[in-house]
C-alpha cells in the first residue's frame, strides 16, 4: 500500500509541477551543504511515507556499512556516492560510519 501511495504522490507532483520544486529544494540544500534543511526534508518524507523510508533509506544505510567497513579499514581510496537524504538523520550513512568509530571530515 505504501508503494502505491508514494507512486500516486510522485505522479501528482510530476503533473502539477510541484515535484520539480521539491527536487530543487533538495538540490539547493545539498549544494549549500545545508544539513539542517536536508534533515527537515528527510523528516517530512519519513513522516509521510514511513513504510518506504525504512527499506529505501534506513535499511540501505545499514547494509552499506558492511561494504564500507573493510574499504575504510584497509585504507582503500574510495568514493561513496549516496543521495542527499542518506546523509542526514539518526540512521544516516554518516551517523552509522561514525558509530562504527570512523572519523569523518567534511569536504566542501
């Protein structure tokens, strides 16, 4: 049911043009490194579609740690590319890395 509701939401936003504005809002926050704004967007989407954000965001972040851990531990030069909403919130990819004891440095 959650997937169908999200699909309907996406179609409605695409048809009305508000989907583009929503995407631009995320992109602006991402390029500005505005983590508080991204956190607000993440919380809005999580509240609106909790059944999708578990598998799409939170579960992916958990699974990626198993892949990232050995790459970081053996100092393999690696670029992790994740979407903006994977970088904020209590279960973010960044929070999970830090909880594993890795020290991260933001580069802008």
